[in-house]
């Protein structure tokens, strides 16, 4: 069956097939030598810089040799930071390893063994495909797509990576935090009984803005302020709240909800500088087995903040973000350990351990499903309609323009639910 026409059941079966392929590739993979691994960073913002620092620390026999970004100044800022870090002696990027512009990533991939992808998510499908086509391992930051076509493309790329025995480690970092792993394991082992409801909240303050300059084209302005433009970020429910939705999906065994009904708007982001994204979303997810997931996220200045995930079951409550389980009867449990548990470092450590051991990690299944759940909620909120999983994953609406070039590219208007002539899924 074509991946562009999949039911929810078929999509889950395809995920299992990909994992099976991953296992076969893992068994067939030859153990990597201890030779130096050349690293490349695509997307030189704060998150990309941090991930590359973790990559260098994960394996002492690595060297950063190439960096790519849409803008040369971002490369220089990132490089300056990395040269001050604990692995500065292995940062060896000369002018021949710096690639600016929208196509610079292609030359970088040729130079490297392992690539860190951390550009705005609109570019992730094309970049990840290029990495896998070249036979390279990858750390792939979240989210991986902003729309249905992008999600399907990433899914196909991850399946190809599994066939090739290539590692793809996702930036959905909570899955690599040991305290979260133990908490979720206990929930899935029945610590709170049968799950009834999940409540997930990610209410934060506002984020950065890079300003504007007279010599910037409108495309450059959008790229430098990418979190405020839906085609680049997917809106903050996809770009940021995906972490909370991923924890919800993890608890549910990565079984997608059947549908989502959402609302939201733009209450405090009234200035035009905030592009076309909203500042709050509220969503109800429904599973076929009766479980409901209640999701809230917002980015408001000078308002109360909260980040938590509560799982309510027939035998108690689990507070996932607090790593605590409160059973209806018996003693409470809370994670306790003196061991380091840096999820950002853990995920890169896992990637390089697998490469050195000739093993394969392929996080493609859950990183696509969790991303799709976030996109499904945004589609519902924007449209004012209930949106099903099948409608989301099979949507042919692409948000990413073709043949992008620097110039006066104008963004879409702010989404208005129920507006005539507007399509959101």
C-alpha cells in the first residue's frame, strides 16, 4: 500500500515493518571501527549548537569538520561558541567546511560520517532524505515535518534508513531520560491500572525575536524569525508542545488517537512581527478504547507557567514530569538516583554507542507519529473542525513553498477558523 493512502491501522503496521527491517539491518551491520568520525551540523542556532556539543562529548574520537546554515553569521556565532566548549580541540571547521545558503547542506553531507539536523522543521524532510540517500547516520531534531506530505516523506526516509542499517536518533529527548523511562514503564506495567485520561500542559512565556533589518528580504526575515511562521515551524503546538504530546503518545504505546478537536487563537501576539502563528491551543484527543487526552499549550508573557503530564487510571495517578506515581492504595513511588541523567547528552551517547557497536537505532516510527498528533491538533484548531488521524496523515496540503529563493516571499495570513476559501487540512 502506498504510504500516501494509509489508514491509522495500516500506518501502525508499517511502523512495525520498519522496526523489523531495523532489527535485520542491526544484525547484519558490521561493527564500526574506532576510526575518527567526521561530524557535520546543519542548522547553527542555539539548539543545533547544543546538540553538536553533546555529539562531540559523546565520543572522544569525533571531529566537527563542517557547518551549514542559511546565513553565514549564524555559522560564525555557533562556531565561536563551540570553540569555547569542552571539546574545542576537536572543532576543526575551516572556510572550506562552511556552507551558507539554502543548498549548502548538500556539500556538507558529502564531507561527514554523522550529521546533526537542527534547521527549522520545514526543511527536515528534504535534509533527512539527503542524509539517508548519502548513507550517513543522523541525529534528527524535532519536529520532523509541518504537514501531511512532510510526515509521509520522513516516514519513507526512515524506512529506507532501516534497510540501509543507518542510525536515526530523534530529538524527542524525554525518551532518553532514564527517570522518564522508568516512570512510563511502570505506567505501562499497570501501576495506575487502566488508563482513563491523560492531561498534558505546556504553558510558557514568550520566546525570542531576532528583529528586522532594512536589507533583509521578506524570506530572510521569516527564516531568521522562523518560529512565528507556520510554514517553517508548524506553529508552537508542533514546534514546542510536541514534547508533551510525545509523552502522551509514549504512555499510550504509540497508538495514535482516532481524532482531535481543538481550539485556540492569538490573544497576546497582536503585533505583526509575530507572523501568522497563534499563542494558545487547547485540544481533546480521543482513542478508540475510550481514553481521552486533554492538551493545553500557550506562550504568554507575564502569565502563570506550567509544564506537567498527569495520567489518571483506575488504580491511581502518575505525574510523569515529576516522576511520581500515586496509587489509590499502597505506597507512592518517586524516582531517586544519584546517577547523571542529562537527556540531551543521553540521546547523543546512544547514537554513537550504536554506531561504534555496529548496531542500529531507528526512532522514525514514534517521531513521525508524535509529530502527526501535533499537526492533527493544529489542523483542527485552525479549521474549527474535528480532524481524524487518517485526514491528517493523508492530507495533501503542503505548507512549504517549492523552489524557495531569497526575495520578497509573503507569508500566509493568520489562520481564522471557519473562514471561507481557507483550507487547513
